[in-house]
């Protein structure tokens, strides 16, 4: 009697939405991603690998292995490795500005204002972003990249922290014009306020000395910083 050969079926792996299997490798039956999904997957992979490897920008092959797709995908979306890195830095800049008041939305002088409430929203958004796991990790990527490209560091600062400072300066100048506050230099005041809000919480997170602060700690910190700041600038 002849023995029949045993037929083994290939191991099955559950596919993730971005086309990777549980092993982390791209699936051969990967769902075709639309342009926005493909771009997001490549950026996410680049960010993850940069943090894991301690480099400003991982190799394109590593990004492709993590996100799926091909070099053509990267060149189509970003124009190459330099473009991918620039897009990643730009995404981090946008993270810092999300939810911060925009001077273009400042009300006119005939409408009621609440500077204290605006400062609290600004401070809460800033501190939450910077001390979150995502924010602290992103800051480390920026510092790594600044050693490679001072030009990109300057662009990041202008589009991220610098833009935040500019928005806050505009808000303070509007309050001064209404006679609510009395400070000689609104830009210096904006820098001082941002420094108070970041404080050592941000440095401790950057150095991985503590977990992200919870909502209660952030709220208490923001309330204290705003009250100290307002007590020094309000017109009496």
C-alpha cells in the first residue's frame, strides 16, 4: 500500500487594516489602500522605526517592510527619502499647533473676550500635546533630525513652536489694545508663558523620567500657570 503524501496548508495570519499580518510583514493579499491611507501608513511606519532604531530617518527598505507597498509608493507620495523625512517633520509641526487659537479667528474689538479662558485652552492643548507619548516621541525625532539638518530644524521651529508663539503674541497684543493688560513686550510675555506651561514636565517626559501627566495634573498645572501669568499682566 502506498502512502499518500501529506498536504500541509500554509499558516494563516490575520491581516491588519494597513495590509500587514500579525508577523509584521506585508500580506500578499493586501487590500489596496487609497492615497491618504497609503501616505498615513508610510508616515506611521517611518515614525515608529525612527523611535525604535534611534535614528532621524530609517531606510526606505525598512519603511516598506513595515508599511507595505514599494519604493515607487514612497517616490510617488514624497519624492524620495528626503521628502518622506520632510513630511514627517511637517506632520509633527502640525501636531503641536492642533487646537491652539489662531489669530485669524480673534474676535473684533466690539465683541466680548475672555483672555483667561483663551490662555487656559492654549496652555491645555500645548501641554497635553508635548507631554503625551506621541508628543514626547515626536520631540525626540526632531532633536535627532536637527543634528542632520539644521535647515529642517529651522523650518520645524518656524511652523511649530514659532507659530504657536506668534499666535499667542497676537492674542496678547489684541488684549493690550483693548486695555485689559499692561505689558511692554507681548512677544517676550508669550515666551515666558509658554515656558511656564512646559516647565519641567516636558523635560521629564523627553528624558523618559515619568509617564504622561493625567488630566487632573494637567488641569492643576494650567490653572496655576494662567493665574500667576494673569496676576502679573492684568491692568489694575
